[in-house]
């Protein structure tokens, strides 16, 4: 059913007064078909910023209050998109609103390793229920963490969206990793679906572990 041309502010994402209003709007936008909405194909106008923030631990806040209902967070996560401008938006076919993301929009909270060597597959689950197999299409990357000397691992989920790998999961990955020679240098690395993801030079790992 088409909306009346005189759309009231509360009938827009930017004008929604509460999570119930947001939920209704996004549900109407995404209820056709199954699976994730094709947000990458939508090109709606930018309609301002929304007072919504995803904290570094994956907690979503709306109007300064945490969203405690996981089904709502999961629904909102299906219409997330990060554009070339580096900003993250909630997107429907008719509007795009900006939100704040402190680190990554998702957190990888679980990993399962199957197979060995080149046949190994690392399957991750995110805090919003995405299941992602690391590999050529979903790479892992590791960046230096400012001020700690440690690393922050990220997993590509979809589009330009990534998941920060939770610390307990990183400890599991440390047990799975192996020494692999890459471009003539010994690297501590991870394998998944035939791809190799370097974590750090082996000599640096030995220094950190006190060997």
C-alpha cells in the first residue's frame, strides 16, 4: 500500500519517536521476500541523522537508551549499510538515515573450526546472528590497537560492514593459528577456505610471549 503524499514526520525513520515506530517502518520496508533486504541496490535520499549508536561492545542505543530486545537489534541490523563516505546508515527503499558506530557494527562472538590445513574452515557467529565463513569473500584483517601493542581483529560480514572479533574468540584463534612463510617471512597466520590471513610476524609473537 502506497503512503499518502502528505507523510507525517513520525512516518519516517528520522521522525520515529521510539523503537516501536522504527520497528514498524523497517518491518514494512523489509517484509517482501526472504533473507536480507537488498540494501546495496537501494538509492534513497539522505534524510538526516538518527540518535542511534552502536557501542564498541555491540550494544545498540536509541535516544540514549540501550535497546534490550535482541529481535529489534537483529531487525535493525538487516538494513545497515556503510557507504563510500565511511558513514553507516539505516536504509530503506525510501530513505537513508545516519547512525553512529563507535568501532564496528557487529561483534563476532563465536568461532568454529572444521577441517585441517588448507581444508580448514573458520565459521563465525555474530552478536546479531550472522553466520560467516572466513575466506576469500569474507577476509579477516588485523590492525594495531592504539596504546596497547595488541591487535584488533575484524571479519568482513557483508557490503562494507565488519565484525570486531571478541577477545575470547581471539584467544581461540591464537590456538588455531600456525606458522606460515609469506613472501619469505615467517608469519603467524590463520587459514580458512583456502585463504591465508597473516596475523603478525613470528618474531613479534615470540617477543610478546616472552620467548
